[in-house]
């Protein structure tokens, strides 16, 4: 038995069942019409940021060799910065979205200020198809508690650890807002691109500004905490290395006072040894003082970590998918799904079953 699928058989099948194909395509196109003409318009605001980090925080590379000889480990206290690839994770976290939805923005649609949480809950529009798809989530939310006004809770455990808690309903809303924010980092250009899509163009632009400021503050706080750790470490080491230097200087002076002539080779060798120890202690002590001064200057200066490449523009062109594109997609979906189903049911499956006999 030949199990060859002939093109003529497929054409004949589609011709005989064209009524099913036409009805399916009409139904799919009707759904596309409903989606296209009931979906509310949306706008996408965007901006690009460039990192201003230059590794200005003092590190100990110049003291590395001396510190190793003195038995001092400075490896963990070099300049530490957040990897730019982690920016997306920072702005994609639930805690950032929590900060975003708590902030009040001006809405041109409402001509008033409002939080994103309240807008999402009370004023966000959805098409007929979107409302249909949201029914399961609405039913599910009836059986879950919701934190008041979208306020996530920071829960403290017995061992002083803290956790961020969201109810299921708020988590679903936060996740929907997270999907509206797109963050991408270009390693070649060293630029961070932010975009946010929303039904209110003013809210979209303000959300980008808020995200930029939040990320800049996050980086600043992170680096400040790291600098404070380094500052305390250097201060403690200066005291220790200062005492070590004073002791080395005292030992060298005592030896010279007791061996004024330094006539023997042993005496000169001992003096060289004490001199080397004294120089090592002095270089490390003075180097730490220099790094402390540089760190104090860096702590006193407030520098911007991220700089926008221009002002965030309020979008004027809709970001929603074109109605023609939606209709075409649903038309093609109905056509190919119905045709594929008929071909699979009446030709492919019978051929496969015959090949197994």
C-alpha cells in the first residue's frame, strides 16, 4: 500500500470542505474585528541612559604588592559597582514595581494626579476579548486576600531577615505592569534603554522618569554603602599600620643608637633589615592615608550614575497594533487552522494509521 500524500488529494479535500473553511475563517475574522475595534489605544514612552560610572572609587591596586608582603588582604575592598546587566533585574523586581505603583503621577486622561495602582484598578480599559480573558483571574481573586491599596508588606522573621509579601491579586497586577516595562542594555554602546507602554501617554513618560531616578538612587545607595565599608576598614587599618610603623621606626632608632659605628657586616645587615621593615610599614601606612583622603573626597562628591540622553518625550504616536494587522492575523489564523485541521483529520492521520498496519 502506498502511503504517498498527493497534492491533488489535498486540493480536492479543501475544495469539498470549503464551506467549513469559510465559516471558520469568518468566525475568526469576526473575533479579530471585535479585538481590533474594542482594544483601547496605548502609547509607549522611551528613553536611553548612559552610565557615568568610571570606577572613581579608590582601589588598592597600587598597594597590592606591599599589602601582600605585610600580610594584609585588600582584595575584597576594591572599587565595587553594580554590573549594568543587573539593571534589568533591579527594575523588574516586585519591590521596584511596588515603589512605582505607590507614586502619584499626573494623568492627562483624568486631568488629575493618581497612582498607577489606582489607575490600573479603576480606570484601565480593556477590550471585549480582554474582558473575557480576565474572567478566570477575577474569579481566582475572589478566593484570595488583597493587601490594602496595593501596599506590599515587608515581613520580618525571628532572625531579623526581611521579606517582601504581596497577595495573589496584587501580584497579578504587579506582573501586568512589569510586562509593560521593557529594559535592555547595550554592551557595545554602554547605554540602557527604557520603555513603558500605557493607555495614558503622560503616565508612560512619567513612569520612565521615575524608573531612571529610582535606578540612579539605587546605584548611589549601593556604592555609598560599599564606600562606607571601605572607609571603616581603612580607618581601622591606618591605626594598626600606624602602630606598626612607629614600632619599626623605634626598633631602627634603638639599633642605631646601640651600634653607632656599625663597623661589622652583621650590624650593617641588621640595619638594612630593620630599614626595609620600616620602609615597608611606612609605604603601607602612607598609602592607606592617601586612599582614605581619596575616599573622603569621593564620599563628599555627589555624582550622577546614569544620565539620560535627552528628555523623555511624551509619545504622540500610538503603540497599539494596527487594526489592519490584527484583522489580517485573525483571518490567516482562521484560514490556516481550519485547513490544517481538515488535512490532518482526513489525510495525515489515516496515512499514519495505515503505515502502522
